[in-house]
């Protein structure tokens, strides 16, 4: 979440690492907190970039990842701005299929999930990850709700599946940035994510990352 990175750089003592993140797609800065062994960066958009980030982190020796971002909610249980820790992410992106012969869903590290949900005081729900944003039809989202999913994003299942494949521990913390209409005739979709909502998510994520289980 790019503005989360900007917020941390503006409000905390950080230093930029000497070399940019040496990934295949979209090389970018890596930042480190001066008083904690925590690094952060913009992890990219969509499953391919998320996978690129995870693969590079693994090659650099990173062991634990907290993926922070947003999701679109399509379930009435979720309110705008609500933060969740995904307990699983159904795979409707193509990247994970290059790591597994078949995969229905990807899950976070169980220990990190429990800590994150407890410390952040959030609920855990399934979500869906897709790379076909214009195929999120009313019919498709109804099928996703029937599987228990409450929302959709473009990265989480790839982060979870590739992390598990490479032996990394990963967890997600996502905010409902928008609410999808659930049927024709419902109020029109609007983008309502604010800077304050982003900053709240960033602060809560940083608090999670500072827990000893991550270090």
C-alpha cells in the first residue's frame, strides 16, 4: 500500500537501504525502522508482482511477511473500513498454479494468523484473489459468498501460496476499501477509502510487525 509506505517514512525514524529491492518487476526502495529490525516496501499490484516480491524476499533470507492492503467487500457482514485477517484466500489467479498442480485456496501461517487477529482485534474471514477484475459479476460474487468469502483482492492468495511453497511464514491484514453492490438496482459503487483509513491500517500493521513472534 504505497501511501502506507509514505506515511511510515514521514512519521517514523527510518533509513532507506543502500540498494533498491532487486526484484524482476518495478524495482523500488526498501526502508528499515531505525529502532526495530523491521523492513517495509511497496509490494506491488496483482498476483505476479506479489509473487515477484515474495520470491525476492525469500532469496534475501527473509523468513516472515506481513502483507498489508485493501479488499473490496461483497458480503453484508463487512462494513466500510473494517480490517480483517484473511484465514484463507480462494485462488482465482493464475500465478499460484505455477507452484502447485492444483490449489483451491491458500492459507496464512496459522501462528501468525492467530497473533494478528488477537493483537489487532479483528475477525478472520475467507476472501478471494482474482486477476480478472472485470469478471467480478453479481453471479460470480454470489458464488464466492456461498463459499464463505467476504471480499476480493488481487494479491493475497499468491502471497500465501508462494510463501508456503518457499518456506516463509506469511499473514495478511486487509481493510475493506469499498463495498460492492450485491444486485442490480443497489446503490452505485463508490470509492470511499480515505487517507485516515489508510493511516489507521498502517499503524495497526506496524504494531503487529513489532510483536516478538515476527522477529
